[in-house]
């Protein structure tokens, strides 16, 4: 049950686009279209942003999008805004019927 | 509105036990799989256990297997986590959350802090 690999930090200026990667194995990310992404502000509970690789829950801005290629999933945020500054976590279903999270990525809006 | 409210956290000595509860409302608890996720101070999210809607399928992370027990009471719309043989590295905020097919969580509680220290 090794954690998925995410960059520790990414940054971008307002209006720009950024992409956060999430790398796993064929037993998790690569084996299923069950990758989800969460946004978390300090001291707050995580919030679902993307599920099943590329689906957005109702109420989540269409500036957030998800994709997957092989064992790597990605979260892209376009038109970066100050309010997007937060921690982002990916998660995947695994072949063991369990779940695994990424180590998290801190997004800084410059 | 969907609400998940965790309780039962606190300070416990190494080797001790604690039982966390999660009270659910605003959705059909008895038809929802549920999960516990924890977050150590300054660290990332860690999945620790999930339970199916009827309780007949249960899964644990290796880090808690044999020490933690997840359970539910659908009549009381409640989820539980019995934690035994607690260690310092179990110190974390514990969140309960729903689980949808595909293993994503669309609703989360606010979390309850468990501190294991002598």
C-alpha cells in the first residue's frame, strides 16, 4: 500500500494553468478509472473536486479538470485564482479492494 | 443537508484504546459504504478502513490491521472505529466519509483529533 506519488509543491500566477501529477502502478491508477482528487484548506476537511478520473461533482468550477494516461493521473486547474491556493490530494482504488492517497501537493498562487 | 459528525477523540496513552463515532444525517446511511481516513499533524491523508453498506465487507490498511475495528449501526445511522494498542504514530485527525462506487468520498465530517502520548 505505497502512497501515490505527487509533487510536493507547484505554483502559478493568477490566470495561468497548472497541472498536478499523480503516479501509481498498474494495481491502482493504471488499472482502474477510479482516480479522485481532493482540495483541502488548512484545518478543514477535504473536498471532492474530481471523481472517476475526469468527472466534476455539481458545484465544482469547470476550471478544474482531470485526466489519466497509463499509471499517471493529472489534475489541471485553469485560470488560476487566489482561492485555489490549497493542498491537493489524489486517491485511487486498488486491486486489493483498498484505497490509496497521494502524498499531497501544496499549490501556491503567486 | 448531509452531515457527518465525528466524536470520541482525545488524549490517550500509548497502548490504550479509544472508540470513535460518526453520526450521519441527511442521506440514506444504510445504503452507503463508509470509510475512515486520518491525517497526522502536518502530513497527508491516509486511508485506514472501509465498510460496505451492510457491514459484510470490511477492509483495513496494513498500518492498522489487527488493532482497529470498523463497524456500523444502520438503525442509529452511526459509524464506529474501535482503536486498540494505540501508538504515537496513530496521532492524527480522523475523518469519516462516504464511499461511492469507484472509491471516492463526496461527503466528509469535520474530523476528530486523536493524540497518543504519555
